C-alpha cells in the first residue's frame, strides 16, 4: 500500500464519519446511517488489511 492509497482511505473514513455525525444526518432517515456505516466498515477494514499486508515481508 502506498501513501496515496493510505491517504484516500483515511480521507474516506473522515468524510464518512463527518457524514454520519453531521447535521445532514439529523434530517435524513435511517437508510443514510446504514449506508454510511457500511461504507465506513468496509473502508476501515480495507485500510487495516492493506496496512497490515504492507508491513508483512513478502
């Protein structure tokens, strides 16, 4: 995993978290919480796996 992928992953996590706790979430329904939460889980999991694999010697 290179710096660009890590940066994009962290950016997606930050934007997703802000969407989940932001003022727009108060207006929207539970579907927004489900979609945003699922996106955050997948992005976080992919970022962790990518970082873990980049530290493992090949």
